[in-house]
């Protein structure tokens, strides 16, 4: 297996291998559909959103380890791995253990409390009030002036992208708010909160660099 993966590291004709960003998601629709849209024809990285069925944060981190046993993954060559998950039923202790496990493996985490759709909601409003659960987020997101008839399988990238700068600023504002109040970000009490902006900024930097390289 090691030899096979090492062979995959090389490309024909002496071409340089593009760094890979693996995005391990807890679901199979919403996050996958969104992150796929950051791919472009002239991308200088390979963006690979991968689905799972793991709602447990610790199980998702373990699943990520299993995934890269069978994939070419070379951090020294610029490869990155992100784990994307929501609060769900995870206890604070389970979230802490998942965070420590990710740090040991040098994985990054994009955490949303209570749900990934909070990231979408921040494109429209500076949400500071507590949100009970994923259903509450989706109800807020489905307002007529946001995404009416929102569906988890929908593709809303083109609608959201022009509002991305505002969403990033609002997400960072929530992070600062929780920090000022002494709350860890990856914690049940950090509601509402999402660290998806850090992942998006990484992908966005690559997307904008592509445009500059093409000009």
C-alpha cells in the first residue's frame, strides 16, 4: 500500500503534483455541494470534499485517519485535511477529545454550533442570538429575503458568494465575542458560532490566486 501511494505522488511528464485539500464532512449533501464549488479549472490545489455518516466528532476524526490511509496524503508537500462537523449530540468532553485528536494529527476543524447552515445564515444577517438546533437555523435561513424553500441538497453557491465578505466578518465577530466571554469555540456553549470561515478563507485565497495567475 505504501509503495502504491508513493507512486501516486508522482505524475507523468515531470508535472508537479498539486497539493490536496481533503475536506471530511459529517454529511453527504450540504457541505459537499458547497465546497465542491470552490474548484476551478485552473486550480493549483485539488479540493476533495468527502462525505461520511459520522455525527460523533470523535468518530469523524477517526474516520479521517482511516480515509487518508488509502489516499495520497503528503502534508510536507502542502496537503491539508479539514474535518467539518456540527454540535449535534456531542458532549463538551467529546468535543474536547476530538479537538485534541485533530491537533495531534495536524488536522484542522471547521465546527458549527448548532449547524453548518449557520454559515449560510451569516451571509444575510449578523446572527448573535442563541439558536436551539439545526431546525431553528434552517427556519431562520428560509425567510423570504434569504433562501426561501431552503433544501439541504440545494446548490446556493452563486447566491452566497457575493455576500462572502460579510459572512466572514460576522463569523469572526462571533469568534471574538466568545473569546471575550471566555468560551472555547469548539464547545456547546459557543452558540451561535462557526469556524467554517477559516476553511473558506484558505480555499478563497487559492481561488483568488488562480485568477491572478491567469491574468
